[in-house]
C-alpha cells in the first residue's frame, strides 16, 4: 500500500468516525459540527485520490469559522446540552485520530519527492491540527457547558 492509499484509508476511517459520532449526538449543533468534520475528511480523501495522478489544488477551508457560527447560534438559541459521559471519550478518540493523521502527513511531507506534494501534505497536516483544536473545544464545551458558551470573545479558539 502506498502513501496515498494509506492516507485515503485514514481519511475514510475519520469520516466514518465523525458520521458515527454525529448519529449518536442528540445536540443539533454538535451533530452539525461533526458532520462538517466528516465532510472535511471526504474532501481530504478526494484531494489525496487526485494527488496520485496530478497535483490538485488545495482550497482553503472555513471549518473553524463554520464551527464558531454553530456555537454562536447554539448560545443565541439557549441550546442546552444533553450529553452522556462516554461522549467525551469518543471525542478524545477522534482527537487522537486527528493527531495521528497530522503526524503522518508531516512525516510523509518530508518523504515525498515533489514540492507540490510536499506542500499539499503540509496543508492537510495543518487542517488536521485545526480539527484537533476544534475537537478540543467540543471536549471543553461538553465538560463545562455553562461557562464555555458564555465566552463571547472566543479566547479559547486559536486564530488560523
């Protein structure tokens, strides 16, 4: 199995995990964010599948801005979280997958031969890091829902 086939398999696993988490979430805002993350994994898969034959463009993503809007809407709607304790464990599992993906792409970026492939893999690694940060914020929200949504300044989200 080559680098791209392995990476595509990782992205497919990530998509499946996010879709599974979304199905299990009772909160529409969290479900929407998890679906966005699943769709991002599909986008990575598509880019990687084209990377074997050519050098595809890597469009910028607005995943953090979209999540921020969802969280802001949750606050405006007075949305309460009906969460189960095992959800944090699942989010941490997804976070671990994102970290492993990020590390994988950073390592493979050092191994590929073309500059274009190197840059695309670095962009995907950076995207996986953003997903990790987003999951970290979901974990924080789940752990402290009353204070987390009140933070209108979003100081807990890094700027990218």
